[in-house]
């Protein structure tokens, strides 16, 4: 018998950044993070468990995938099979309705959708908290895409054991957020440094890593407080501090995600703010800039950012909902 389920999940963008892992197995973040889940863009994933053992079969955007992407999927499905006491190989079909070079991480929505579909297909009656923990083990930012609106992922305990549970939790619903995100795409090339490796390199090489680990928790707490108080100017200031500290820390390890167009888009955001617009920026593990702005100002901001030399295009996103099962088969 095929046990099938399908799920949908959306990408998220961190305002206070996760950068760095605990030095134990299990993918535990060394610092807390807070993100906004996006609407519009989505990953849709269908998982079916068969009865026969054997290698899983993955189709990514319609094409058969092997190597690392398949290995990461199988790693999560092995946890699900162990919990559900099933052994059959799985068929996984997953597709993003946004291009890979869209400037948005597909691992967050991808592993969130996979975790929801796989646990449902396997018949596990897990709540979102357990599913978020499962997603985190594959990619920590994916834990946050389980929930909509503003979402927090705490840091792992100082020395967690591999089976310690750590999940994200909702902070404010999407309906409470009058924000838009303008994603400024600055290149179509895949990112130069994958985040897991880049985090390892930062921890090994950056003389600012200790300073980052000290700073990130207090930045995160202040940012969360400001968001709960509806003080978006303060949120913006702290989000920029978090992004610049993370990238400064990476720069001190000898690499940078920033390109000329990244700096120009940031200057444009600063210029708009000087003219009185409540807008702020963040940058993830790539050269693209994400600008956060109150919805009323989004069209003018998008126009200005589109005109920045080196910005290839912009995508406008609203706050979105958490991951969900779309249909039982
Ligand atoms: C800069 O979640 O991709 O986007 O856990 O190694 O898969 P892994 O890392 P990942 O890292 C995201 C880093 C970031 C900041 C953030 O999303 O908080």
C-alpha cells in the first residue's frame, strides 16, 4: 500500500539571524533567530512510502535528483521511518513555484514541506512542534517555516544531546504584520558559499565569532520585544544590526556575500529612509538584498530598488502562513 501525503510551505526571511551551530551533532543553532514567513512563493511536496526497501526516488522540479539533495531527503525520511516503524522506500516529488536563483532559500520551504508531508504519509500524529524539530535537523531555518507570520527559533541548549527537541514557535500572526518584503535579486548565479560550510568556516576562522555569539541573543531579545510592541522602526534598526554583525563576522573569516549591487541596494534603502520612508534592509547567505517596508510604501520602494544598477529584478512578498498538509491520499 502506498501511504501518501502532500504539503505546502513558504520561505522565510530572518530579521535576527541564525549563524553558527553548537559543536555537537543534530544541527542545533548557537544563537536564536526570528523570521517572517512569506506568502505567494511556495514549495509543494508529495511523499509516498511503498512497501519495498530500497533507495528513495526524488523528483525536484520535475527532474530526477540524486547525490546530495537525495541524501539530505533520505536522511530526514530515515528519521520518519524509524519513528513510524516502516521500512519501505519513498517517492518524493517536490517543486518550487519560484526560481532557485530567486534570492530566496529553497531549503527552508523545502524541508518544511517535506517534514509535513513525510510525517503525515507515515501516519505519525505529530504536532507542529515535533515536525518543526524534524525540519530543523535538516536545515535550521526550515524549522521556522512550519509557522506563519513572525517566528522564533531559540538557540540549542549549550550542550544538547542529539535527541534533544528544539522547535520554532510563532511570535505574531501574519495578519498582525503590515509589512512587505522587496527581494532585490542581484545575480542569477548559485550562491558561492553554502550556509552550513560557511558557518563552519566562520566558527573556525573569524576572530569576531565570539563577539557574534555574545551579541546575537541580546539583539534577538530586543528585536522580539520591539516587534511585540509594534515598534517597527526599532525592529528595522535591530534587524540591520543583526545582518551587519553576521556579515562582518563572516568577512573576518575571509569571505563575503556582499557584491557591488548589494552595497548599492543598501545605500538606496538608507536614502529612502533619510527621505522619511520606514524601510530597512537585511541580507542572507547570498548577494541579494531584502528590504522590509510598511505596505503603503511598497510600490515606491520597489520602483526605487528596481532602478538600482546591478539589481536584476525585484519580487514583492507579503507575510504568509505556516506549512500545511494540502491533501491526504
Ligand atoms: C543566513 O538554515 O540554510 O539565512 O541549518 O546549515 O541548513 P543549515 O543553515 P540554513 O541557514 C540560514 C542562514 C541565514 C540566516 C537565517 O535564515 O536565520
